[in-house]
């Protein structure tokens, strides 16, 4: 462990917490239009923090949507260049009644900081900022470093690809570094080597031209909610197999070497079930839980609504029904191809008597990082120094669609040095960050910067 760094963290801990809190107090919810001004406020706060940390340049760059924050530290032309990516937008805090403390006011208890964005991604972005600060302020930085923070990750990064195309030269780097993923466990450090892709749609089912009295019309008119449920129930069969024609055409088998590695990950099915309050798991036959939620595709109904859902009863046959659904995809599956296949399939299975329209919302490709490149080796050694154990290489089930776009447009690989934990409850009430892991994260990123120049 780096004693000098630990001393630095201890000396500046109160300031670190204040700066972290200043970001959390800005409700930068990208999916809610009423927070548009908060997006700019949060971007401006990050600009100021990165300048204070040691960047020679930091600015707000416009896009078709929310602004980007770009900052830069230049050392020498011969030094490797790291591009640090993070996002400053967060998910909504609702349902507010399930929070034990104000989601927009950081609360520390039981060794954790609780707030919306505590982990995803303000807490993890602060790990990057503070490691960078230490290296610069102590004269140890051996890399050129660029930061690009966006405000639309939680809504699918709709402005990012165009921004990357427009600013290729500005963002040119040797490696991209991201802290927006998780580890297997607090005592089981891991580096994310793969992410699933994503396809997301909204479905609308239209029936009669108005809501109808279910007594006068029930049994004679097709109910749009019934029709929607019938269609969605056909997407996954009893074996956990997704029935969309052509869905598995580009899904590659999990290599036996990787299955062996996954089997070595510490995992208790009993504890997994108990942690999320279920009696048993369900998924694609022939695969373990860890394989299903990282290396295999999935389909989920994310929300469904229509008719009357208020207090009391209302005997109505609704005129419309809606659902939001998503697929997690694996590398080699093209999200655009899957999106169209799903749209076409619904049209073939829709019941007569209703009209069905499907709107693609957003999507992205999966990503796999090789574990033999210099930057990965640097990250591996850095984790081992910080956590006292060699990290496992593990694919994760989440999606960061822009990672594949980085490789395609900027032509460089991404190292996913994430420090989240399952119990951090990102996107849920009472999101939190383990403060011990947070500080070890600063150590790990600092060690990464020390090792990277030696490998180029």
C-alpha cells in the first residue's frame, strides 16, 4: 500500500467529501426535462474541480444534447495519453419514500456514503479525479491525461457518437480509462473485460377509439392490455430461450476456457437468491447464473401500463396499452439488426383486433477487452497493489454502449477499472458507495498511472 498516498488522502479527506457532496447536491437527472439547468450546473462544477485538480485546460463543449466537459493535462509528446471517460448524469431518485435519507444530500453511515450518484457515476468519477490530483500535485504523473465527461449516459448517450466524430483529434489517446463498472466483491477484486450490448423499445398497442365499459364490451372487443401480455409472454419460452427469429444467429458459444474461469469466481447461489429475495433463479437452460447474466443475451419487460391503475375500481376496457422492453446483447450481436428483428416479430404475432407500433429508444454494441495489452497488465498490477489480491478477469452483464463506439471511432481500447459493488444499489433507492473501497480505488488508479509509462 502507498503510505504517502494514504497520508495525502487522510490530510484532504474532508475536502474530498465536500467536493463529492457538491456534485451530489446537483440533481443532474438527464431523463427529466425539468433538470436541464442542473445538467449545465453539474458540468460547470466538474470543469472547476478538474482545473483545481491540476488540469491545464478545462472547458464546457456543446453537443446536440447536454454539454460535455473536456479537460487536459499535457506532459510530453512521448508520454502515453490516457482518456478518462465518466458521466455526470444520474438516474431519477424516485421512489423517494424508499430512501432512508435525502437522495440529494450525502449521508455517511456504516462506512458508506448514501446518495443518488454516490457510485454511478459521481463517486467513481471522483476516484479518477482524486488519483489524478495526487499524481499531478506530487509531481509523479508520467502520462498525458484527457478527461471527457458526458451528461447523457443514463439515456443511452444519444449525442456521443456525433461528438466523437467531430472531436477525433481532440480526444486522441493511447488508451481509454473508465470507472463505471463493478467488482465481484469487496474482497474479490476484478476487472471488467466484457459488457453486454443493449436494445430498448417502447411498444404501443391500440384497440378501440376510446376506453370502453367492460360490462358492455368485455368479451366482444379485444383488450389491448390482454393483447400486449399475450405477445410479451411469447418472447421467452419455458427453457429461457428468446423466440425472436434470428436472435441467436450471431451469438457465439462461451469458450470452454472462459467457462472454466467463470466457475472459479466465488459464488453462492443460496446467498444470491437471499440477497434479492427470490426462491429460485430462471434463465436459459444449460448455463450457470454467472454465465446467464454476463455472457448470454436476455429479454426483460422494464415497464407495462394502461387502463385504470388508481385507487379503487373502475370497470374499463382500455383503448391503449404500453410497455418498455429491453434486450441485453452479447458481442457480435448487432443492436440495430436485433431491434428490427423484434419489431418485425411483434407484427407477425400480434392478435387481430389491435394495432401495434414499436419505437426503438436506444441501443449499443457489446464489448470485450483483451487481457494481454500493456494497459490491462498495468491495471491488473494496480488492483493487486491496492486490494492485496490479483484481480479476476470477468465479463459483466451491464451495458455501456459507448465503449464500442470509442473503439470504432477513436481506434483505441478501453480499460474498465470499476469499483462498484452489488450492494451499492445503483439505480435504486439508497444507492451508496463503500468508503474503504472508494479509497482503495484511488490507490488503484494512482498505481495504474505509475505503471503505464513503463509499458509503452
